[in-house]
C-alpha cells in the first residue's frame, strides 16, 4: 500500500473537521438571525396593530360621545315641546353620523387585524341598526334604544386592549376604554338627574340607580388610573377639572401616537389619518 493511499483518509478527515469548524458557527449565527428576525417581525406586527387598535378605540369613544349628546339634545327637545331647538338635534345627528362613519372605517381595519373582535363588533352593529328607529320615535321610548346602542359600543372599546401583546400599548388602550366607560356612566347619571328634575320627584328606585351609576363611574375611573401611565394621569387631571383640553392632552390621541412612533422606529411608514376628538364628559353633561 502506497503512502499516498494511506494519507488520503487522513486528509479527508482533516478537511471534514475544518468544514465543521467553519459551518457550525455559521449555523449558530443563522439560527440566531432567524430568531431575532422573528422577534422583530412580531414587534413590528404588534406596533402596527397598536395603531389600528388606537384608531378603533378613538373612533368608538367618539361615537359613544356623539350618541350621548344626541340623546341629550333629543330629550331636551322633547322637554321643550318638540319644536323649539329642533335644529340643534339635526346638527347633532350630523355629528353622530360623521362619528359613525369613522367608527365603521376603524371597525373594518380592526377586524382585518384581529378577527377575535368580530363578536363585539357584531353585537354593536346589531344595536346600531336600531338607530334610525330611535330617531323617529316621538314618544321617548327610543331613549332606551340609544342607551343600548351606546352600551354596546362601550363594550367594543373594552375588547380592543385584549388584541395587543405589548404591555404598554395594551395598558394605554385599556385606559381609553375605562375612561370612555366612566364618561358613559357620568352621562347616564346626567340623564337620570334630568328626568328627576323634569318629573319633580325623586323616588327610591331613582336614588338606587343614581348611586349604582356613581359607583360604576368611580370603579371605571379607578381602573383608568391603574391602566394609564403617569403622563396620561397627569394631563387628565387638569382637563377633567376645566372640561377643556387639546388633542395632545387626551390619552386616546397619545396612545395612537405612541403606537405609530413604535412602528416608525422599526422602519415602517405610518399613514396619517383623521381621528375624532371626543370631548370631555363635562361637555356632554353641559349639552341640552
């Protein structure tokens, strides 16, 4: 057996070892790169979803606000005899319709990002189908329909934070939902007090209902304080006292900007869209 024949297996063994020394680190780096790419893609996806959910939360809160104002104007018109101030109701219905269009556009985007929202949106849609009937009801029985519609849209807002995995974005979306629920309870208190003043009596059932609504409002506001960050709580306090504020002082707009900023930092383009600006509950209480 020649020396060349004996040395060939050894040479192949050395080559295999050298190839393994080169390939194993490359495989490790490739595995790490795939894992990091997966994490980055998940973060980008959640940031993109955060923008969509923030838009949906803002739109649902805006629709709740306009529905409550429409109910207040409708009741006030009825209390005035059904003629004086009718233009106010007409104008407010136009605002509600505009808010409804924004809500529907945000709903379509939200359902595209999270099909799990379908039941909540379907329930709200079934109630919204009754809005034309509530508007044409002259006897006041449509007031209950307005409240059912508003409650269903509030539930949509409660479902939105569950679609986010980023803790901070989910917390901000939860803050929007709880703040909307709190202002809804405040609007219900206003309606009840107006009814009591109109009747001139304050029975025990109304007293119990008012106490229950006040408890719900406190509970929702406490939930807002738990969910919101320090900045949101800090800007909300003066706005709540004065009943005035700009877009940047409202956690609904801050949440959308935070989600959009997260997505921009990862190199994605963010579509700028018009978001409704639901006024503070104090404005709602002052309508009518």
